[in-house]
């Protein structure tokens, strides 16, 4: 099969994937049974910390297993999404499932961690280094 | 011949009696007279003698009379017989004559008719011959015409099939590209509405892609995509579900850990998709379709059970025949009933066995046996299909890259990999093979141990000189052991990279992936699946780089933070097209010095990542891929 990106009008514009040989065959909607929305009162945003409350059970969806293993120690939603390589929205749906099943718990990170002057200083250093 | 005697011819007794009477009377009178005349003395003897003589005389006369009469009758009869004979002779002669004439006539007639027949026969024959020749000629011409037509039809058919196949292949390519684009967009847009719309489009495109796949299969084109790694059963099932309209109605019951070899995975998925589609289409719109996966000695049985229509005997036979893959002609296909024919082709190609049976759910059950030949034990990382899929790509190669770096920094040689421009050259088969060898050779453990430290994320790494980052990690690795292994590592590193990433530099160009190694060290599947599919975008890379720099700056420990300006060459843009490695790559210099700390240093701090190798992974990856979308 010819690689169509060569004749693609946008010439492979930034952010567009080349149709690779090795994407996973699962489409995102099959992971969530077609759900993309979470209820408005869900507790998850990007920095919500998630902790597993139980071990993975056999027969679970592999993403759920991965999340439970990942959140054995607290991990943020953004991290989980990154680790799973799933969009945050999809990750939230999965997390909501787990939360509803009582398999994970969610809490927001403590505020003081960010206001620590040392950290701010390091931020400054980091910014200078850019 | 004796003529019959007439009644009058026979001497009647009456004649005989009358002659006898007359003679008797006369002789009696004579005797009486004689007696009367004779003396008495002789009277007695005379009377006796005369009487006797008279009787004899009478008898003689009577006999004579009778004989006379008889002779007369006989003569008359003789005459009549003679006449009869003459008459008969004449008659015979006449008849013979007639017969002769008749015979002659018949002979003549026969001869004449024969002549006539001969003539007409000859004429008829000539006519027929002519007619036959004409007909033959016509048929020959017709035959030639039909042959030509057949030839043309064959050519047309071949051309049409080829064109269709070609078009289908292009549609497949387009669908695949669209799906990849959609996947990228899904990662970039965080808005739920946009995501929902994108997923909708994704679903439609996947169905269109399946149709293109079906056409391609029927026209004998190569089946759509080829997967480079084994695909786990869960992904197989999801991949199949994702291509049908009613995927929400499919319930999967599977705990199977089996995986299908990459080359056959697409066929299995496609066949399964067709079977699922059939099941979903031929059952009530609200009924669920259940899929069970069972591992048996012969392979894996996937059973698809619906509660829809039960197939009749005839339908069942037809379906069995269709899925057996024995029928090759395209005739009889309708646009909406491609499914089973496609399944048949795919089954034949990939060695699947499909059978039907009534389902306990009231509908039809389909059993799909995936033979052992195309099953593999789940690759260490592929077992967890989609979620884990990305990991292996970074996993095995990342630590190696780190080793590569360090090695390369010290020995800029890494000679075989460097092109004239100083850029590394990818060498496909050989490097891979050598990498494989290198991995198994005893001195390569060097790099493994080198990873080990990273895995455990010892804090010492941060203090260690940059070049020694890897070995310093475990602290026990003598520098000497590392050095010799470095070239090998470099080689292997690039080899592993080349699998998915064309321009993987040998030296120091992609150190950044180091952070990724810790958790993936355990799963050394040497393929970089997604990397090939994810070309770097400059903007994305820059953005990601910035973000990760920022992030590392924010992290508390990092005493060696910065190392500003270290190895600017590392981040030479365009070195790597691999998106996954990019961010890390650009940030490499700092990253390596700093990243280990997050892994290990974090525990020291009060960050949530505390504790060990399991918590550590998280920080490493996020910036590799998703950062782009979280920041975008």
C-alpha cells in the first residue's frame, strides 16, 4: 500500500500522524463503549490525584488494569492519560467507571506544594534555562 | 389328381339288381320250359343243372351289366378329369404369364424408383451438404466471435477487478490515514464535544475502512494493514468491534491472554468484524451480541452468539459453503451481503475455521477457530494491548539510548553508524540482527546493568558526571565494564531504534528518552511501534521541550539542575522524526541529569510520586507524548 502522506495536500502537517504500521488497532470509542462525556459532577480534572483502592481483577478491561497498577501510588489524571496514551476525556470516562465501582479514589493536590519558595526559585531557574 | 366321382357315375345297385332280375326271370322261364319238355327221367337232374346254370348265367349277366356300367362311368370321369387338367394347365400358363408380366412391371418400377431415389438422394445430399457447410461456417464464425468476446470479457473482468482492487487499496490507505489523523486530533482536542464528534467521525471512517477492506479482500488485493507486533486478543476484539455500526451492543467475555501474530491479525480482525456485523444486523436492534473467547488446544475459539434469526437448513448450508472459502467466483454477491464471502476468503488465507450452530440464546452462534499457528504467546508488553502498547516502544530502547549516549560521548566513534555528514545511518536488517546478537553476548549485560540503576533510580545518578549517568546509577558498575560495552550498546541502541525510527542517531542525539527507561526496562520488546507513526512536528517538539524543561525545573531535588547549555548538539532538530522521543530528545542534556532524581529523588521529597520504581514511571512518559495535547 502506498503511503498516502506523500501526496497529501498538507504534506503531513504538524500534528498529523503518518498512518503507521504500529498504531494499536483499538479505536477510542471501543474503549469506552462510545461514551465521551462524563457527568458534570465528576471530580476529575487534570491534576486530580487518583489512588487505586483495589487490585486489578481478572477479566477487567486492560485500561482499567493499567490504571489500577498505575495508581497504586497516587498519580494525576494528566499522568494517567499520558501513560495510557489516551486523550484526557477518554481517561476521565475510564476513571469515572472505576470511581463508580469504588476501585479508585480521587483527591486534589495540596496547595502549599506550589507556593513553596524553593520551588518557585527552581521554576525561575528552569525558565532561565529555556 | 382324381376328379371326384359324380353320384351318377357310380354303378348303382339298382342297375345290378334289375339286370339280375331280368336274367333270372328269363333263365327261369327257359329252365321251366326245358324241364317241361324233357323226359321225366332226366327231369330232375336237368332241372337241377339247368337251375344252376341259370343262376350262374344270371349272375354273369348281372356282373357284366354292372361292369359295363362302371366302365362307362369311369370313362366319363376320365374325360372330365382330362378336361380339368387341360383347363388347369391353361390357367397355370395364364397365371405364369401374368406373374411374369407383373414381375417385369415391378422390376421396371423398382428400377425407375431406384433411379428416382438415387437422384433425389443425391440432390438432397448436395443440398444438405451445402446447408451443413453454411451452418458450419456460421458456427465457426459465431464461435470465433464468442471466443473473442470471452477473451475480451476476461480481459475486462481482470481489468475491472484490478481497478477495483486498486481503488480499494487506495481507499484503505485513505481510511487508514484518516484514522491516524483522527487519532492525532483526538489527542489534541480536549473539548468533550469536539472529542465526541471526532469519535463519531472515527467510527464512520472505521466502517468505511472495513468496506474498503472487504472489497480489497474480494478482489484479491492485499489485506489492509500489517501489524508489526502480535496483537492481543482484547485488541483484536476491539479492533473488530470498532469497525461495525452496532459495536455498543457487543458484549465481550474474555480473559484470554493469547495474541495473534502481526501478519495475521488484520485478517482475524476483519473476519471477526464481519461476523459481528452479521450477528448485530440479524438480531433485534436492542439485543446484545455476546462474544466469548476460549482457549483450546487447537488455538483460540471465538464464539459470537446472537439472539436474532435462526438460520434455516438451506441458509446454513449456504453460509457454511461461503465461509469455507471454496467459492471463488464473485457472482451471486450483492452489495449488502459481502460479509460471509469475505470471511471465507480471509479464513482461507489465514487458516481460520468458521462454523455455525444454533445459539443457546435463540439465534445463531458462530464459532471462529484461530489456529495455533498464528497465535503467539502474548509479547511481554503486547499482552496489555492498547494501554501498554506504547510502552514497549520506549521501554527497551530507551535505556539503551542512554547507554548509547554515554558511550557516544566518550567515544564519539560509534563508527559504523555514522554517515559522512556525521549523521547516523540506519541500517536495517543487519543492525537489528547484530543488536540481537549483542544483546545475547555476555558483555552486553553491561548496558542492562546500566539500565538497572535507572530503573531503581538511585539518587547518585544525579551527581554522577553526565557521561557516567547510566553506570553510576547502580553505582556498582565499574567504569571499565561500561566502556567496552558502550559501542555494543550504541549499536544496539540504534538498532532498536531503527525498528521504528529511521534517523535514530547513534550518539548523544536522543538521550532524552532515558527517563522513559525505568519502568520499561522490564519489558524488552524491541519494537518501537508507534514511533514510526508519529513524526515529529517541530512546533510540537519545541512546545514539549519547553514544557519538560519547565517541569524538570519545577521538580524539587535536581541539584545538578541545569547544566545549562550542555550538549546543545543533542537537540539538533530534525535528527529524530520520532515524536515520542522528541520532547525528551530536545531536553536531553538537562533531562538526563535531572530526570533520575524525579525517579528516586522524589521519594525523598513530599511529592506524590514517592516511593520507588513504580511511582516513578509516571513522570517519565507524560512529556513524551501527551504533553502536546495537555498544553495545546
